[in-house]
C-alpha cells in the first residue's frame, strides 16, 4: 500500500504508530525512579535489581534486527500487532509480579514485543509518506518522541510510584496497548516489500542476535563484575566471534538479514553512527543523572521525575523546529547542530558539584 492511496488517513495511522513507539521508549526509563520501591517490595538483591532495566534493553536490542526481517517476511501490520500483544500482555505480567525472577522475565518479554513492534512501525511510517516535507515532518515528530519519551517516563514513573504504586507504571501500558491493537486493523495499512523473500537467513539471525545479546549483557554487568573479570572478557570475546560470523554470513548469503553493502552509502553510515552516539550519550546521561539525584542528592522518586521536565519540554519543543530545518537546510547541518548540543549538555552536566543542595534549586536540574 503506497502513501498516495486515497483510502488511508496517513496522519491517523501515524498517530497510532507514534503512540505505540512512544510507549516502548517510555518503558526504557519509567522504571528507573521506581527501582528502590520495587527492590523493597519484591526483596531484590543489590546485584539483581539492575536487571529490571537490563532485561528489557537486552531483548529489545538483541531481537531488533530479527523483528525487522520478520516484518518484511510476514507483513508489517501483522508484526506490529504481534509486538503490541506481547508488550501489553507482558506489561500486565510485570504489574502482577510478586517475585524478582518473574518480574525480570516479564520485562524480557516486554523487550521482545518492542523489538517486533518498532521496526514494523518505522517501516510503515516510511511507506506512508513520500520523501519530502511530509516525511521530514513525520520523522521530526518521531525523533522528538524518542527524546521526550525517556524523560516523560521518568516523570510518569515518579508520579505513579508515589500516588498509585509501582505496579501502575506497567498497568499504564494495558489500555494504551489494547486501544492500539483494536485500531490497528482499521488505520494501519498492511504492507510488505513488493518481492517477498522466502529465505529467513536463520543462521544470520542467530549469530547477529546472539552477538548483540552477549555484548549488551557484558556491558551491563561489567560495572558489577569488573571489566577485567573472566565473565566480562568471555562475554565480549563471544560477542566478537558471533558478530564477525554474522558479518561473514551476511556477506555470502543470497538474501541477507542485513545487506552489508548499504554501509557503503556515506549518508546512511553517518546517520547510523550519529544515532548510536546520540542514543548512547542521551540514555546514559538519563540513567546516571537519575542515580545521582536519588542516591547523592536524595531526591524522592517524584522530585527526580520532575527534575527532568526541562529536558522533556525542550525535546518536544525542538522536534518541530528540527523537521523544518531538515527541509530547508538538509539533514547534515541539523545532525551537526544536534550532536554539538548533546555533547555540550553532557559536558556541562559533568561539572555539576557532588555536594547535595535542596530541591528544586539544585544544579542537578542542568
């Protein structure tokens, strides 16, 4: 189905896809401010509490490529709905959890649902809008949601934890996911590439997904076990072997999961590097900043969430400006400005003094 079809209200479809995507981004951070409360209620050990966040991140990152390939093979709307169903059901399971292992497992399933949902949704967005001002506008909003979702999650997590209970940070997804599932068949066009591929590249999927899972696991656990620990080195080595094998498989496969030739396109390669660096710095900044607020400045969960409000508002407000700049000046200039601002902000925040001050006048609001 193309973007010129008169039977599709593109912006209504985009709104549903954007809400679904926003929900997955919010879940990266919404649990951060609730972690101390969750730990007390479910009797987490200090070493296992981080897995409430890490389990989601690992399965999301590890299965993202496989989710994109499945959308190509089985249909984008079908995979979008399957991802929504998994994500919503896992959210209910998270809210009902009474043991640490059950919550961690449910978070992992949430990440899998997100990994199936997000590439399908992004593919539909690219298919709905032709290249030009409308697509730039849609992608500007999409990027704004990615940035704002992280901080909105922190605010919502603080409010819900204080006034309703940590379970409601997961229950919040249920009505949203159910509504999206009900509306998707009506609003979202079912599409797949014109030439349907019949080979799934299962070997490449296993190698690529396994390599990413081991890499994320190694990085997430290294602060606990040490970068020189046998476990960390073994995981990093295993990840390297699998990722090299993945590259070799993709280079020889007739229908590769990830055609390596696309990285010869300088614009695409540059955009991917920029996305990796900006995402890593931004989400890392939020994670460390939240710990700083609660463990050093002794903010409550609500105060920590509200302290991120400036970040959220600026992300939402500048999304519209960025899409207009992309249309007028091109993506390279906007990427350069954005990366410079992110770098400057992180450097500035690194100068915040350790000494605790009263909320809300603390320099942690930088």
